[in-house]
C-alpha cells in the first residue's frame, strides 16, 4: 500500500473518532442547557410572581435579580462549563465507541495503537482496513448517543415553548416581572408597572387655604386608596380614606392647611413618593359668594349662592362676586381665561367685589396682591357654564290631528305652548283653500312669565262660505320672552276637510258602521299621501336650520320623488278611466276626470319648485293639489254610495256598472299606493324602534353613572364642610352625554312625529341643565341638583320603557287593521267572482285581469303581515311573553293554513273553474282570514297595557285646566285692543274664488288625519316644576323689548300685522272685551266647562268629593250666562275659580307624587338664616373631624 493510501485510511479512522467526540460533547451541551433552563426558568418565574406579591418594590427587584442571575451562572458552571472542560483522548473516545458498538471488537482501539506499526506495518494496515470496514457497518458511529440527543433536544424545545406560552398567555404582571428580572440595565425603581400619580405633588400654597389632592392609579385597579399626612407638629403619619373620583381616580380636599405638610398616597400596597406642601402667608380667597342677576325676561329674582365657585347660568346673566380673603390685601383682579378682565373693588371690612356677564363657556380665577403689590393666584380656576335657553315647544292638544267638519261648524282649536322661562306669545296661522295665510294672536304675555300656556280659539267655518271638498290648513307659532333673538317656533301643520252636512248627520245616526263598499270605509291614500307630502315640506322649512346642506338636499329630493310618484299614480288612474270610457257616461265621472288633471297640474308645479328647492313656493301648489284630490274623492264617495243604494237616486243599470268600474279603479290604484306607503312606514318605524332601544340602553347607563355621581357629591358635601369644591368635571361630562342623547331623541321625534319622544328629549335637556347646575354648586345645593338630574333621567328612562312595552299593542292593532282590510278586499273579490260574465268577452277578460292583480296585492300583503307578526313576536318576548305567544301563533296560523298558497292558487281558479267552485275556494280563504283575526284579537287582549292610574289622569286634566284658565285670566286682566279677530270671516277667501263650480258634490270621505289621535297630552305636566321659580319677581319694563322685537317676518305667516293683543296693561284694571273677543271667550268657556264636567265625573268614579269642582263649574256657568258684564267682576270670578283649581291640583299632586316629593326636600336655597349659620358651620366641621380621626392608625 502506498504511503498516501495509508495516510488516507488513518485519517478516515480519526474522522470516525472525531465524529463520536462531537456527538458526546453535543449531548453534554444539550443536557446542560436543559438543566440550566429548568433551574433558571423555575427561579425566574417564581421570582416574577414574588414581585407581584411585593408590588415590585425596588429592594425586592434587586434581590430577585441577584437570585435569578445567580441561579443562571451557577447552573451554567456546574452543568455546562465543568463537563465541557474535561479532556478526552482518542483512545478514550474509541473505547466509548466500542462500548456502544460491541461489533467493532476493539478494532478501532487497535487501529489507533501507534505501537503496532513497529512490529508489522502490513498487519497494522490490515487492522486499519478491518476497523474501517466494521465502522462502515455501524454507520461510522452515528448511532452513538442518538437517542439521548433526541431526548435532550426535545426537552430543551419543550422548555422553550412552555416558557414562551406561559409568558405570552400568562397574566400581565408575569411579563412585567420577567422584564424587570431579565433586563438588569433598567433601574429597579423604574421597572415597577404600578404607580400612583399624585397631583399637585410638591406645592406651595397660602396658609389656611384648601388643597385638593388627586391620585390616579396606573397599571392596576383598586376599590380604595388612602392618603397619609404628617404635619410639622406631628410625629407620625395619619391615614385618611380618599373618595372615588373621575376615571378610576381618587381625591380628597385638605381643609385649611396651616403648616408644612408631608403626604403620600397608597393603594393596594402601591405607594407614591412622599410629597411636601409648603405654606406661605399669601392672600387667598377664604369665601366666595355669588349673586346671579338674571335677564329681565326670565322674571327670576336675583339669587345668592354662598361658598360658591363654578358658575352656570343663562347668557346675559350678570354674576356679582363678593370675595373675602384670608388676610388683608391691597388689591386684586379677576381673570377670565387667564386674561385680566377687571380690577377688584375694595370694600369696607377688607372684602372685594366685582362682576362679569355670562356670554360663553369660560374659566375665571382670582388674583390678590401681596403687601409688596405683587399679584399671586388666590383661587383655583372655576368653570363658567352657559346654560341654553331652549326654544319653546308648541302644539295642538285639540284636536291634535287632521279632521273633517261641516261647512257651518264651529271648530275649536286648543294650542299648548311650553318654555323654560316663559312664553311670549302664541299665534294661530290658517289658510283657506291654499289661499293667503292669515294670522290671529291668541295669547300675549305681560307681567310674570308663564312657562306653560294653553289657549283656545274657535274657527267659525260658516263665515267663510265653504263647500264640501274645501280645505283649511292651520298651524301655530310661539315665541319665548328672549328680547330681540327669539325665533318663532311652529307646530306641525294640520288640515280641516269640509264634508257635507248631511253626511255628518248620517254618520252620527249610523255610528260609523256599515258594510262593504270598499274605500268608503278606509282612509284614502291619495289625499293622505298628499297631506304627508305637505307635512314633509312644511317640516323641512321649519327645521331647515337643524340639517346640514347635504341632508337638507337629500330630504328635499325624497319629498320630490314622493310627489312624482303620486303624479304618476293619478295619471295612471286618469288613463284607465279614459280607456274604459267612464268619462263620457255621467256628470260625476266628468267631474272626476276634470278635477284630477287640475290636481296633476298643481302637483307638477309643486314638483318643479321642489326640484329648485323652493319649498315655500311649493306649499301653496301642494295644498291646491290636495284640495282637488279631496274633491275627486268626494265624487268617488257619492258614486260608491249610489252603487250601494245609499246615495239617493242612483240612475240606471249602465250608471250602476260604471260606478262599479270607477270604484274598482280607485281601489286598485289606491291599494297599490297604500301598500307602498305602509311598507315604507313599517321599515322606518322598525329602524326608529331599534334606535329607541339603543337610546334606552344608553339612558340606563347614564342613570347608573349619575347615581354614583350623586352619592359621590353627597359624601364630598359632608367632607368639605360646606366649602366650595371648584370641581364637577364628571357632572359636565355626563351633561354633554345627556345632551347628545337628547339631540338623538329630538331627531327621532321629528322623524316619527312623536310628541312623547319630544317631551322625553326635553326631560333629558332639563336633566343636563341640572347636572351643570350641580357642577357649579357645592354642598347640599349641588347634591340636590344632582339628585334632580337623576330623577329626570329615571323619568326619561321609564318613558322610553313604557313606549317599548306599548309596541306589542301597537303592532297587534296594526296587524288587525291589515287583516280587516284583507277581509274587506276578500269580500269584494267574492262579489266580483260571483258577478263575472258567463260568456267570454273583453269585459270578462279585463275583470279577470283586475282580480288577478288584486290577488297579487293580497298575497304581498299577507307575506308582509307574516313577517311583521314574526318581528312583533320577537320584540315582545321580553316585555310581554303572553302577547308574544299569541302573535307567534297568528304567524304560525298563516303558514299552517297555507293562506298565501291558497290566494296564489285562486288566481288560476277564477278563470279555469266554474263560478261556484271558485266562490267555494274564496269562502275558504275568508274563513282563514277570520281565524287569523280571532287570534289577533286574543293577542290584543294580552298586549293591552295596564290602564292609566285614574288619579294621574285626573291630575293631568287638572293641570291642563289650570294652564288654560291662567292664559284666559291673562287676557281678561290685560288692557289693549286685539282688533283682528273680528274680520276672520273675510280672510282666506281669495284662494277659493273661481273654483266654486267644481264643488257641491255630495258626500266626502271622512279622514283620520296624518298623525292619528296623537294629540299632545304629555305637554300638560312637562314643566310643572318650573313655575315655582318664575313669576316671583317678574321684572316690569321688559315689555317694550318684547313688543318691539317680535314684529319681523317669521317665515310662514306672510304679512303679519303689528298687533298688541292684550298687551301693556296692569293687573286690576281690566278692559272691556270686543264682540269677537267675547265670542272667543264664550267658546273657550264652553270647552273648559266640558273639561270640568268630565273631571267631576272622574272624581265621582274615584269616590272623591266634588264640592270644590262643583263650585268652579257653577262659576263657569255664571260666566257663560252673560249676566256678568263688568270686566272687574269677570276677572275676580275668574281668579277665584283659578285659585280653587290650583288647590285641587296641589292636593292631587301630593297624592300622586307622594313618593317623589322627597326630592323637593333637597332643592332648597343656599341661603342659611343668620341665627343658624354658626350652628351649620360647626355641624360640618364636626363631621369633617370625625372622618379625619376615625381611620387614623
């Protein structure tokens, strides 16, 4: 063998040995890492948990770092360094290899023996070759330590995964602890994740001043916190419990700090650094008294608030400050938003005074001068909150809906207005037949402001010479007492449709009942949709300022599209009438075909104005179109009555068939409109219901937080010993959230035209105002305002809950109406199926096509009804499970009876089956509808809400009476000449000239109105609690501003004349009433007498005495009789009746609101009688001392 081969063979045998040595060392390293990782990880995790127990104290952080890193070093030396330092020879490795691979038979050891070459080189070469051959058979030793390597590698991997999982998925304090231990470069004090941030920290304050200490916890939550205080004269720290503050913080007011003080805060074992409060002999505000001088229009007397700070009042309120410093100071100044506003005026006795006028949200503070003349801060920074004088609300409590009347009827309207600080005037605006608007003043205030006004007015329709089909629209305008800036607020617009006198008599005789005839029994969607379009246009005009430009444009486009759809529907009706030749058969059909194009022309003009966003110009055309549509419906009603034999005369067979054709056409087109209209309304209502539910949850959370804030303020009031807090940010934050909820609710009220939601929104606004008042006051006054806000929040929440609970009844009633309409349509279908011509003809084909179209509409209506029942059942499960079960049963009945399938199948049987078989199927469908109606009537009984408490109802009606009588009393006691109501009969007739020829048709459909019987009952008691603070010192002399500021155009009533209705007089010198005023007064007396009679009957039903009510009723009858003509006697009798009614109302309120009167005990004035002031101050000081000393340790 050559030398190179020998060297190669020897190298290969050494490679085998080196490979085994490497595997042995790798096993040693892996084993050492497993031991090092296990021990170090165990100590590190245990130390991390230990740090949490000791709250990461710096000394413990250092100790645990030494322990962790020491464990790492010791275990590394013992398990890694020491084993790897051992020197292992090639012979030892070979022996190690042959121990694990016995088949080598010492061949590797022999091959490594250098001494063998001296005896026989060839033999040695043979030994090496044999060793290599045997090494190849055992894979050159790769199997040595293979199992151990895998086990140790797996163990090490498992340790790493376990450590990572525990770290990432474990609690946060574990990660914080590991970071503190394994990153030794960070200072031990800096790694603590828990902290207590204390404000103000180190500070220098005037001697004997108060200092608010606040602590905010960082990295953890705790239920309490304590402050430890040590003054210069004390040896140890005394402990005081802090009060929960804002955003998981705590606070405490240190009262009268007179010497050097050290303090720190501790919570759950976490301690802040120790801080120092240095005191200096600096002037400071010892007591700050505020005097609010309210604007004259509010009628509120000045109010003094002692030991005050924050300010909350209306714009224009003058606030006078009286400042008592802790020591004599030569001068001082008032700062507004850190800028000098005015110098303080030094008064005898060392006090200072100044004043400022509230205009916007700001901050103010006081600076006082030292003896050297240098100014130093002498008070905290106080908040100035500007309260909003909200616009008044105005609506109609009677009738509160669209209505119909005969041409000679005396139509009574009653307007209800509310305002925070007094209603200035109320006006009625009306228009006859879309003519020029006329304005009638019905109330004008003087003297003490009235927060609630109820005023009536009678429209004498006979004076306008109206005819059936004519139209009267009306709305009301109200303004509050703000001089110069009071914008008029308008109510919704309503309509009076004039109907024939004979139909009014007939409906009274029949009681509104009657059988089939189709549309005569239902609302007519043509005029109803046009009224909705007018109302939408009107609302956009009066609410334009509340929309953005994009929102306003979007809504105008939506109204325009609705008008366009209605134009198309009326056009389709006209075209079908012409195609059937109805316009050539009878004068009634000619009238319909003549009036409908006029309606289309008027609607087209209105649509053009809407496209140009000229809403005010669109309104007259929209109302003119409504008038024409009503005239067409009058004719339609007359034809339907002739068809049923009730119209008096009727004509021959051809006219009878033509009447049926016209009725079918009207019903077909109107059913389409009504289905579309109801589908849209249901979708909007469902969305609104969901938003109300979200707002209800928000109110529940607000009420919970307000309750906590009220309790916190109560505790602070005790601790502060009646001193000014200067705080209240939590209340302001709650006020902002409450105002946002009120704005959302107002938007929903506008969209849903829901007066109850609007009143709830006003309750929320008043709650927000009480919160701001609470934030600006301290002691019992602030606590009472906070409690008042909580009460209003609870009332708003209950109102929304009642509305949600009433949905089951509303949904059931609507479902019943839909079923009744379906039954009516089914009866008409049965009639038409029976009357189908036997022979095939174009007429039969057309009638079958009409029937199929009706079937399609009925099928869609049943499908919608099924979906609505499922939704209503789901929504009622929580509040009314019994009603929910019945509603679900009604929905299941539709599916089980296969009602939809039967209606769809009957489309084909009309033509394919014989008439008798087809009628049999129709009767089966009618039976299913009747079963569905029975089920819904059962659900209606379950979903009916508990009846209103008769005592509450009596209180509401008494409040309404008092409000109305007060407004009447103002008119009796105020001299002046109204001068406008006497010419009512000459107004509004311009728009009806030239149109008389299209009137005079007999009959007109009764209309239910666009809002149903919505009324505005809830306004009666809306602000009952505010009257007590008004009218106590109403400043005279404000009337000039009121009269002069309101003569401008209001955007609705064109050409409003300058008037001074009932204005300007003094009480006790009433004037003679004009004939028109006396007529209006007598009409309103009749209404009040009716109200009083109903109230007397309610009292009798409740078993209450009625003597006082009977006396008031007798007084009303005396006034009605006209025997009393002297204005003074009239006013005296009226005032006596009003006093009696107020006593009755007061007694009722005490009984109804007995539980809630506990709030009244909290709402006293801040003023304390002089004889009791010292006692009150001593009481608060004793409470503070008790709290300070009790928890000390």
